[in-house]
C-alpha cells in the first residue's frame, strides 16, 4: 500500500506542474509535441529531416531528453534551432518538473512549436504528462509488428504514430497487417504515418499534420 501511495503522490505532483505549464503554453499560444519511442527508433533523425521545413515557417524549439550525453542536442543545434538538453542521470523518462526547469533556458516569446524528445522508452514516458498537446509515438520496422499489442498504453494515449524505417520492410518479417489490426483495436483514432527517416519517404505528410496542429492551437483537424 505504501508503494501505491508514493506512486500516486509522484503522479499528482507531476499533474500539478503540468497543469501550470499547460496554462502557460495556452497563454503563449505554443503547440507542444512529446516524441516517444524505444532507443534507436529514429526520433532524432526524424527531427533532423523535418525541422528545416518547420523552422522555415514557424519559430520552433526543442527539448532533448537523454539518460546521459548531449549528443542528440548537438545534432539539433547544428540546424540553428534553439535546443535544451536534459540529462536524467538514470531516470527512464522526462517529467513536468524537468520541462519547467528547461523552459528557463528558452525564449518563449513568439514561439509556435515546442518539440520534446523524450528518453528512449515505450513504458514510463507514456504515464507522465508534460503538458503536451499530443504524444507522438515512433515505432521502427526493426522492432517488430507486435509492439502496439505489447505496449498498449502509449499507443492508447498517443495522437499519432510514425512507423519508421519502412525502407527495411523487404528485409524484415514485420507484418503491416498485424500492426494495423492491433493499432485499430487499441486506438481507432490514432493517426498513422509510414515514413523513412533515411530516404525521407512519408515525412512530408507528417509535417503537414504538425502544421495542422499548430494552425489549430494544438488540436487535430478531423474534417
């Protein structure tokens, strides 16, 4: 019982800060995206491919989350996009308190889009609210088509899913039929994209979806 109470206390404290941040983002008219995936699924590479187009239209900033090192932040900084690195020192996810602290290093005035690249993990990041408008989960073909069924929480809570590395489909046993069946059962409203960060295939459609979120104040246009 003590463990349950501690967990509830931690999540409640996170929710309180997230509520404060969400109000701030709303006042500043900032759309916030929380990117979640397993390690190596391609989050940073997808950002490298999409940020040039996004930053040509909007004021964009990135918060990078990693257990250790600032390597991903250094990659983003080369694109001339403001970026803050959070090293969690072992924690398997970002939380709202970390985001609040990181925001002190960013100029929010006129910011249109804030992208948070979470720590590589499909479990813990799904639980913690970062005051985002949308969780976006990234799955790579190399991980297997059973991941939505095995990690349903993130696929339930996400607004969009990118199936990355589709250029590897001919060389894998990934089943698109199984993948889409499980996704539809778990979250029928999940927006899905087939992309390749390596070739660039499908990323334009994802960028258009992000632009729609920004245009609609973080809300999806279902029309």
